[in-house]
């Protein structure tokens, strides 16, 4: 039987995490969800639905740059 590891208490924080407006992870995850849906529509040769999904991604997270690129590619540069 192996020995239990020793643990100790450290009274001060070892790391901090700060949220900044406009960079919220929740919005980024929602944008990725819409972008992934857009990619699927592009693969299924449904560019109008793909554009809608990419536009939603941009509305949710305007700083999510891949959505802009793929929105532009959906107008003919995808293949």
C-alpha cells in the first residue's frame, strides 16, 4: 500500500484571474458554437445558412475574428 501524499495549507492566493469586459469566455464559447454551425452548413453546401450562423457569431462576440474570415469565404472562396 502506498503512503498518502502530504498536504499543507498556504494562506495567500497563488494565482488570480481577472475578467475584462468584451473578453468574457461565455460569449466566446457562444461565438464558437455559431461558427461551428456555420462550418457545418458550408460543408453541406448551404452558404446562406452558413452566413447567418457566422453573423450570429459576430454579433455575440465582435472580437471573434475567424467568424469574419469564414463569412467572407462563404461568398465563394470556401472551396
